[in-house]
C-alpha cells in the first residue's frame, strides 16, 4: 500500500512557541537508559581505536578508551551514504525505498519524514521513557515534522546541515565562505542553497530549542557547549524523576564548515579537521561524565556511530576512510569520490562502538556485519517494547551480538545516494564477505578534482571484502565463486523488492516554499535575531 503525505502550510518559527511534552510514568522505573550518538561525516579512520597502534595520531583519546571498555565494531554500516536518508533509516529501522526518504530535505522543505513513519523516539516516549535530542535533525522542521512532534520531549540543535545557512564566522570549508551580511532592514533573501557543496547564501543558520529560535545565525564556537549542557540537564532531570531516558545526540561534527571552541585550536596534528574531532571527543566525554555523575552508568547503553563517510572533495577538511579506498573506481573507472554519497565502503562503513558495563563485553572487537538499521529494533527489544505493527523492518534485533555473539551471513542493501540516477534504488548488496556493486561512478569529485560518469552495471561487480577491503579487484565473472555469490545476492534482492511491494510504504513530500525556512526576524536580510 502506498500513501502520499503532503503538508504545505508553513510558518516562521516564533519565539513564543512551546514544545509538546510526553505523558507521565511511574517513578523509579529501572528499565535501561539509551544514548544513541550519531556523528556527521565522521569516517571509519577518524576513530583512533580503529588503527590500533599504527596510522594517524589519535584525536579521539576518550572515545578510544570508551571503545576499549566496551565492544568496537569494524564492519558496521550506515543505512545510506548521505545525511537525511541515513537519519531517517536510523530512526525508523527502514530503508528509503519504504519511507520515501531518499534525498536531503532543504532548508525550505514544506514537509519531512512522513508522518505515518514511526521513530524510535515515539516508540520509547509512548512506553514511558523521557526522550531528548541534541544536534542535527534534517528531517523537516515545520509543524508536525519537527523533533518535538516526532517523539522527543525536548530538542536543541540545528534543523539541517551546518552548511545550510551563513554564519558570522563561517569557519573552514572548501571553498572558503563569506560571513553573513550585517544589513539591518532589507527584505529577506530566499536564495539559501548548498546542494552542490558550495557556500550557502541567504538565511543565517539557526539554533533551535524545541520550537524557539535561540540564535540566528548561530555561533559554532559555542555550539558543542550548548549540546553538552542540554544533555547534562536532561540526564540529571530524568534520574531525579526516577524515569528511564533515551537521548539521541546527533552531533554537527565533522560536517563542514569546521569551527570549534578556541581552546581546541591547534590541538591536533591534522589541523582544523582534527581540532573539530578533538571537540567531538570532549563532548562525548562530557555526556559520559553526566551519566556517571547521575549514577546510572551501569544501567545505560551507549552506542556511537556516524551517518556516512568522508566528504572527499573537502580535502584536508574531510576524514580518513582507512583501508576502504574504492580503488577500482579510482584507478579503473575514471576516479571521483568513493566516500560520502557513494556505495563504496568508505561511503557507509562507520566508526562504531557500544558501551554498557556488565552487558557489552569489555575489550572486544567484533567483525559482525551490522547496520544502523539494527539500532531501533535492538534497543526496543532490550527495553521490552514491541515495534509498531503493519510494516516491515530492514534492521534486526542484534542484542545477542552486543552481548558477545556474532552474525555474518546476512544481507545489507546500500541505496544509491548520488546526485544522479534513481535515488534510493539499491546500488550495492552485501552478503557475508561478498559485495555486489551495481552503481559505479561519482558526480562528486575526490580531492584531486576527478569525477566519473555514473553507470548501472548488470551483471554487477562483485568483491570479496575479506580479501580485498580496498575494493580493487572484482571477481572474474566466469568463476564459480562469482556465480555462487551472485545467485545468493540476487535472491536476496528479489526478496527485498517483493517484500516492499507488500509493505506499507510512503512517498515523501520534497516540495519547497521559501516561507518555510526558519526565521527569527523576517525583516532582516538573513533573519538575524538581533540587529
């Protein structure tokens, strides 16, 4: 069944708006707490623990220690390789082919994540959990599409990527961007766009609390401090009220433009990018300190991962994909990015660890094949909360893996997230060690400026990632190994497509209206809150 949800009544977010609150619950509820940490554009190689004793100097000393006290996952994947679809899948446990969310929502989007899709926040809120979100939403901000109407009791963050609006200090980016204009009483310019990776023009980037704009343009140098303070307050209040909590921390780090508290300047040998990672590490440390101060560390599962891989065209302002280089495309198919927005390993294999004393094994490194799609069904299972009915899920309950088990013989589907081709269609399929690549080429350049024409390949290239993590040499198509892998993969792909035809699916509304952009002061050229 297919539903088309359209919401076209938009408005500026006024300072007097209030957030909705959840219902009450019995005190002293001892169910576990959950903190889901989701970085932005952080690559596999940006977590120092993934390198062991070699590689780059670590800019994540605290997270390295936290991962060592828990379990680090080396083969964990985002559900898509670009911001909005990845976040929609994390929150719903469903691929974009089901939710209709296959591309980024813009700053002027009239809608967002379709309303008949259920987020894990809604599920936990309805079960009596206190819920909160800090950070980047990117799933619609208007009316019922905002976080406080999608299951979060409270929200503090940015409505979309931090290159989606201008700032007074624009930070580090390629190309370098100009500050917001200071004009006081000019008509507002609705020309905000960064879809091609260039600098955004038009409105200032807002910082929003619940439904109130606190700053426009926001100050990136103080943003992480706001996130940490909000998380600390939420955790403390939840424990004081005797209620379990779910915190979704969707950090703005390390999406360009890069900017951070000045105390992190020159703290890394990797320049501004590493300084930004250092601030991220410090923010995670602050949240964990709040957990310890509240006395609930032993009853809190912390799960850290990222939304997609590095934005390669940003060069030194992008992260490290580690050994996942996509060499076949770089060396044999004309080049182009193999990171963010692609189906190559660097685009969606993420730095990931879980920490929960007494439950998640200490010092373990797991190479189980896992996905961000698994987070929703897993935490719901741990909390004893049933998933919503009448829909299919692409994630699975992997609590046994968290507790020390393993899983390898499963199938993951990687959607096409590039700017050309049919977005959301499956561009690669992973089963066990084998990966079939149906979509090659990249309209986004790598740092050397090279691009290549997108091509659909049928039969696909198939790589054995156990032997070839750099994806340099596909299997020969006449071999028994190739034929056997292709047979299993295509059976899985056909089963997925058949299931989708029977599922309750949605078409997301991607219409835009300039009046839908968050605006603190419509009389100001960039909606600046204070002249």
